[in-house]
C-alpha cells in the first residue's frame, strides 16, 4: 500500500504504479466521491469509450412479470 500526502494547496499526487495500472494520462478528469469515510476518484469516460462495456453480460436472470 502506498501512502500519499496532501499538500498545503490540498493537492495529492497519484503514485506512478497506480497511474500505470489505471492508464491515467495528464489532463484526464475524475469525479471525486466521498463514500463511507473514504475518497474515491472515478475516471470520467466518453460515451464512445463505453461501447462494448457490457458485452458478454449474463442476461438470463429471472425477472418479475411487471418488470419486463
């Protein structure tokens, strides 16, 4: 686990190993969410990058009759 420090300007540097693993590039935008006592950074993706994201998803679940 890597530790980071908040600067006097409230900035945090994302460690290199995390940037490489997540494919983070300069100028990329993130949503910042406070959830259950922690901060989460969620990458903002363009809709065209989402194409095929759910391909292969199991859609054979049983649904209630009024939910079809």
